[in-house]
């Protein structure tokens, strides 16, 4: 570690409050993200396909990816995997520092997401088969639409509000899809080094919402957790078979381990230094690749069985 753990945790807390983002640099494969710093900064990368009807069996799916700074850093890698593995038509419109309420229509005046990028608006224009939602769960009062509700100040109120927003967002996406209602994919988050119970509770909320509305869950967070310890935060994991078979994907092959986080950022998975402007991660980052593969796997399985 370049810095002691205590310093790392304090910095991670700062990043939770105002996500920063990885700078550009020499890349390796489809990049993954960067975090935000300014509420006005937008990490949206639109790759809009032509609107099309719901994919028929055997046809490539149309996928819309929304989320916060983790989605910003993941978006290019996920798009690459979906296109390569599923020939998917893909659009990403994440915004750093956001949470579920930012993507609700009717919240434009107090939201970090502009009206054209609201979930329902994008569903109406793109007619996706799948809407992937990846949100860490804004717990620090960063976005105005949370009305100052934070996990630390009122855990019960925070969870009630988050559950209500998840239900409203599901309803808006379903209504926008009409007879071609897209399937929502709720992405479960990885371990939180500061408030580990919060992520466990938020993930449970996502699973309950998916079950209630007949949607899907992609446990991407499991892929960045130690085996047998789903909610234990770690900076390194053993290199898996995929990384051993692909030179360069294991960051410390001599020690048979790979880095998930930088020493100075315990929240994000991009291994490039953070900068003030949100953008996709410009360097190969094992944590991002692991999560993208899991999201792609879940969608692929549903495409094959539906």
C-alpha cells in the first residue's frame, strides 16, 4: 500500500461524498470508469442504437446501462463484453454521484441527471430489452433528490426512501416500455469498507424488488469479494483462471493475485489515478472486468432461456 489503511479509509469516505474519477492514460482494453467530483459533471457516454422492437428469440438484445460513478467507470468494458458475447446493441448513460431518485421523471429540478437521460425517457426512445441498474446507494447526501437523507443519520428512513425509489423507478420503466416492457437487471454491489452492513441491506432491497416485479439480479459484487466472505472488503483477490489464461489481466502474477482497488481509493475499481472529470476507466482493471462479465452472463442466460 502506498498509504496507511487509516488514510485510505478517510480518503474513501471523501470519495463517497464527492466521487472523483480516474484520469485517462494508456489503455489496454475497453475501459471502465472514473468517479465524479462535481455535481455538474456528467459521465454520460451515449452509444445509442436505432430504436427497435423487443428482441425475438435468437436476436441480439438491446441493453441500456444506467448508474453512478461505478457504472461510469464500467460502461465501456460492459459494452465491449455485451457486444462480443451477445452481439448486443448497447447504450450507456450513467452519471457520477447519482442514485435511483436522480433517474426518476419529475425530479429534474433537484437531480444530477438531465431530463433526456431519465430512465423512462431513454426507455421510450430506445425500446431496450434490458435496463441494467448499477447504484452503490448514495448514502451521504450528495445528490439533492435524496432530500438530505443519509444512512448514518437515519438508517431506517434511508432504507425506506431507497425502497420507495426502487419501486417508483421500476414502475416508470415498465410504463415507458408499454407492451414491450424491458427486463430490469439489478446489479448487486461489492463490499463497503466503511459501512459493510449498508451494502448488505441495499443488495437485499434490490433482490426483493427484482423478485416482486419479475426482474433479474446480477451479483457482480460477489466477483469482487473473497471466496466464502461475500461482504468482506479486500484490495486483492487470487488470480482466477481467466486471468491466468490472459497475460496482463493478473496485476501481480508472481504472487498469483490481482488488484481490485488503488491504494488511495477503496470504493472504485478503476486502477488509473482519479481526476475531477468523470469518464470511463482508461486502463485495464480486473475488478471492472469481473463485474462486466457477470452482468453479461446473467443477460446472456436470460436471452437463451426466454
